[in-house]
C-alpha cells in the first residue's frame, strides 16, 4: 500500500481567531473579553458577562436533553414529523442562546463575515482560543458548533465549510509535532459482552472501525487491543512501538457531583476482564500516555470526552501536553459514530488536516441522519497554540527529525545503494572499454565553493540566537561557549557529509560525460542548490545538537574545554575531504578513473552494509 500525497482542501480556508480571556482586573469574575486576533473580514470583539459554572451546567443539561430527544425520535423517515420539527426549534433556540452570550459587536458582524467568506468561494476556520490557567478555558467546552444564524436559519458548522478549532494556549508539549502521514495507530475496543446492556457496543460499529481505520495507515502500522480492552493491555502495547494515534471505542460517563448535584467529571470505561470495568479519569489517562511521548492524537469515540462540563477530559489531556484530541460532547448514537469514523479516517488517509477531517465527519452525520442532532457532537481540541517556530526553523526540525526516522533511514540506505551500484557499474564499463575520461577540476570547484566554510558558524549562530534554544538563566560563559562550539562542530560535520556525497555525484557525472556537456555557468548554477541545502542541513544539525546539549546540562555539567575545537577541526577536515583526496592521493598515485569509481562504489556498498546492520539493531 502506498501513502497518497496530501490532497489540497476542496476550498481555501480563511482564519478567524477569537481569543477569550477573563478580565482579571474586575472584582466580578464573570466578565470576559473576546479579542479578534485574526480575521479575513472586519469584525469586532468586546467584553461580555457570563457565569461560567451556571452556564456550563445549563448548557450541558439542555444540550444533552435535546440530543437525546432527537435520537429518541430519529428514524430515516422522521424528517417531517412533529418531533423532528420540535427538535429543530429547541436546537435553534440553544444556538441562539449561545450566540447571545457573545459581544454585541461580534454578533452583528458574524453573519456579514460568513456571507463575504462564502461569496469568495472560501471556507472559514474558526479558532476559539484561551490561555491555560485563565478561567476562560472552561468556555472551550461550550458547543460552538451550534452557533446559529437566525437570518438564514442555518448552522454554518453543519457543513465542512466551517471548521471549529478549540485551542489551548500555553500548555507545554510533551514532544515535537509529528502528525504527518503515515500514522501508527493503536485501536482500543473496550467492549464487554457480559456487562450491562447500556455499555454494549454495536457489533456493526466495531466492524466498521476494524475495517476503516487500518485503511488509513500502512500495513503493520495498525494495532488492535480488544478482548479485553484493558488499561494494562494498552500500556503494554504503547511501550513496544511508537504510536501516533490512539483511537478509543468505548463508553464514557460523567461522575462526581458538582455544587448543585450535577455530574461533572468524565471517565472512560475500559475492561479489565469480562464483567470487570475499569473507569479511567483524565488524570489517570495523562499518566498512561506520559509513557508514550510519540502519541500525538487521541480519538475518543466515547460519550462526554469533550462535554460541556466544568471538568473536561479533552482539556485535561491538552494540559498534560497531548497536542490533539478529537472527542464527542454528549451521548452519540452508534449510527452517527459509524458515519463519523468513515468520513474522518477517509480524510486523514488523504493527508488532510485533522480539523477538516472532523468537519467532514460532522457533515457526514448531517447527511446520513438529517433529523438527528448528532452532527454537532464531534469536536476538535488542540494545544498547538504555542508560538510556532519560523518557517526556516520548522523546516530544519523536519530535516533533523527525518535523519532519525525509519523512513529517513530507508531513503538514506536506498540512495547510498544506488550511488554505490552506479559507481561500480560505471567503473567496470570504463575498465572494460579502456576509456579514460577526464576527472573534474576539484581545485577550481574548491575556489568556487570557498564560501561554504562560512555556512557552519553562521548556521550555529542563527540556531543559537533564533531557534528557540532557551539558555537557562545563570549559565556561566564557559557553558555558553561550549554550547556554541558544539553546535558549530555539528553544523560543520553535517555540511561535510553533504559535500562529500556531492563530490561523488560530480565524479560520476564526469565519468559518464555529463559534466563536460555543462557550460561553466550551468556548473556554477548547480552549486547554488548545494549551498542552500548545505545551509539547511547545517542549521538542522546545529539546532538538534544544541537542544540535546541543553537537555543534558540538566543532568551533568557541560563545561567548555579547548579540545572542543578539535570537533570543529574534524568537521572542516570532512568538508575538505574531496580536496584532500584529489590533491594528496589521486594526483600523486594517478589511478585510472575506472579504479577510482570501483573503489568508491565498493566503499559505499560496505557503508551500506554497516548502516543496515546498525539501524536494524533493536538497541539503536
């Protein structure tokens, strides 16, 4: 199975970012501020008043009752029934009530903004964000998908043209973001056939998930945990393999009475054994997932994972450092869950963003079950609101991460193998034919590439200043010097490896006659991409090793010693390796080019064998 390249979204999406915050300088804790941080069309925020606990309790009870009412009377032919009309009316009233909580200026501008964006042929990504620790974080639990436009009698979030993102700012991440296809998915089905009927899981829904989710990943990247779907079984699997997505199919409940007796604490129901449930809170789940830092996304196909309650399981997980959570706000029917899972993983398989996949799942429910209110239940939470690194830093992070991934190692081995095989093949052909092509003038190339020696210190300096390498306060000058010198050495070694392989490619091109066909200008233009790529690799290496140095400094003293500069000298020696080989070896011994290529090819194939053995070692 091949992973398809990411598909572009059907329409371009503009961003409307609303930041909610409590006005802490007021004695009244019910005063909040909605600030428009980014908008495609003029719209104003403002202050508003809300008693969060009362509103959340009211919305939870009203919302759950309306959803259950729609599910109770739902049949495929019930769209025109009196019960269906009553459900529409009460949901519209709930959407209007939610809308009325927002500042008046925002309410006036919202319909015009939507109309303008949709007339442009675009979609809208609505980001509702709050800062961790601010009492406004509870407002993320409100069902923002229900925002109702009274003039057009419509819910914009009912279609995939409006994406709703709940973002928590300031929560520390457990690991770098890695949500890029292909994904490793662990699928937990917590079905208890001997338990109460209310906790049973429809067999058809289980089959749909078992069939749909593996299609979104490569063969071997899907793991199923069931019979039992226990915490212990999940933990054992998480420690054996780096998973990116945990998908939980089971039940959720709200326990723990609030001030007025309402149940407000969400729990997930795992199964230790038939008839032996395990109720797991957000705190417990945080500890469980803390042992698996590779997990990026948790999909909770369970009720109340993102419920409008004072305590919210999704928010608890975001605060623990999990970047993405997809959950449901209330009890969801199993028919709706089937529609959502199919659409959600179909979009993920195509490489599309998680928020769009969630919106597509909502739209699928609305299409398959037009009367039911289940379409508004899937919600998307993220804590990726920390300042994102600049584009250069983000690209360099991906390059550094690529070197350590299994996919990157496979591509390095493949490139090394092809280069070795081609060198041996061309060397044999030249030897048998007696042809003696002219080797490239390495000294002329060295004069043209002399500016490359400036790349490592500049890359190290850029990473030291701008890559987010926070040097702890109070560091002595010796440790700061040691950090910079090691980053300089890493940048030089990374560039040296790249230049060595570039020299081998030029030697191969010259041996086959392609290099002679290029004009001096064309040869010079080929050196420009080498410099750009060399700068990126140097920056990535400096940044990666710099972060490792800072991490290790918390464990042991990392003082500066003058022999650190031997690492820098070694890097420059590697950078000058082609020049040294050409000037001190080949020019003195003057072997035929065919012999040079044969030796190079054999060395590359030997390196291929060593790297394959080393990377195949489980301890690596």
